[in-house]
C-alpha cells in the first residue's frame, strides 16, 4: 500500500488498491495510518475521502459524498439528480481541485451485497 500510494509524492498516478482480509485484522486502521502519513508528507497533493459502505450504500450516495469532500459547495442534493449529473459534477470538482483523490471505501462488500457487482464500476 505504501509503495503504491507513495507515487503521489513523485507526481505519478497511483494504482488502484484492494485491501481484503478477515474481520478485525486491522485493514481500516492500517489504511487510515498510511493515508495520514501521506497527508502529512504531501498535503498539497492529496485529497482523501473515507466512506463506510455500510452507511453510504448506493452509488449515488458515494458519488455525492466524494464530491462534497472536494468542496464546501453544497449544490448537490441528497437525492433527485440523475446519476450521470452527479458524476459530471464530481468530475468537475476533481478537475478544479488539482489534487490526487484517494477514495477509501470501507466495508465495500455491503455495497456489492445491496447493489450488485456493477456498482463497483461507478
């Protein structure tokens, strides 16, 4: 994880990561620790969004909350917009932010159980 994410410090796009294992083995704790160290080293290069998919359990709620993590602008409603419009707003915010966006989806199996495997490709 450290090796993959440290590419951000070198201005290189990091790889996608999937961290999995048994419950209670420290995946979330290790992830939070590594991200906090990366944020300390390069705060101007990284924007982080941590979402627990037990709470944010739909593609819509995930996209909204990732977008909200990038801006204090509260223009995206909690419901009512088509998913492609939310995605477009998120893309605009990522572009304006000029940082590497690290999205941590904890308990991602809850998202898949509720919405199916295709929800991972949003």
